[in-house]
């Protein structure tokens, strides 16, 4: 099957040509619309990764690491808002796990 892509703005139409040959050598051709392809917007990956080493006493310690990455559109306001959300989430989880380890 031959595939043809027609581009019209951000949406492309995909069509295929199908050729069927019967047992007597006769051919039948038809065009089949396969669908539309929509271009994905350009995305950024915003994330925060934090780690902390906690002293448990008696020469024992544990390292905690929390990270979160989320995709978002490339727009400064959206990136800033997502960064604030991710930073708050990571800090909250870090404090939660640290408190559990220290028994607070």
C-alpha cells in the first residue's frame, strides 16, 4: 500500500492506495483515507530532584531522594507555575519522609 500525506496547516491527512489483484490477474485500485495526523505542541520537561542525608545516630544514616518531572507547554508563565507546583510537591514529600525517619 502506498501512503500519501497531504499537509494543510497543522493537520495532515493520511491516505493510502490499495491495489488488489485477483487470481485472473485483474487489478482493482482504490484510495483509502487512513485518518488525520495532528502535530503535537512543543513541550518542555519541568522537574525538581532533591536529596538529603539524615543522621539516624549510632553512626547510621540514610539518604532520601525525591523527584518529580512533568511535561508542560513551552510558555514561560506555564513553566513557572509548573515549577512552583513541582517544587512544593517535592519539598512536601521530603519533609514527610524525613519526619517519618526521625520519628517526629
